[in-house]
């Protein structure tokens, strides 16, 4: 399986006119008419790596707090950072709540 995509790059200024070469005869390729298009083809090993990365991201997104705590206890640095960030956010929210209670 081969994944192909086209990346359109926005030009900062108007492109300068370029001398046109003879038509290639392949009228179905739309990237030929767009000088700022870049065609990208991902190799099979790149596709495998991309699929593994997508799977890992999906697992992290659906991970529960308990799983994150377990991973942090087992030395996962990303899990430790996430728990520290959540603790800091909770402390800030509690502090702001206490400040609001004083105002009222």
C-alpha cells in the first residue's frame, strides 16, 4: 500500500513567470498546473512507523488516570509530567476558588 498526498505551499509573493516546457501528455496530474504543489510519497517502512505512531497517540488519548499513575510509578517520564501538570492545574484552581470566596 502506498500513501500519496499533495502539500500546497502558500507563496509569500507572486511567483515569477517561468518558461513552459512541452506538455507531458498526462492531463490527469493536477500538480503540474500548480507550481507550488509538492507531491509526497511515503515508503512502506514510513507507513508502518506512521501507523505505529497513530496507534500510540490513540492509546495515550484514551488512557485513564489510573493507567497514567501506574505508568508514572513504573518510570514513564511522560506520565510523570502529565501528573505534575494536572496537580499544578488543580492547585491553581483551588487557589483561585479560595480567592473568590474571600471576595464574596
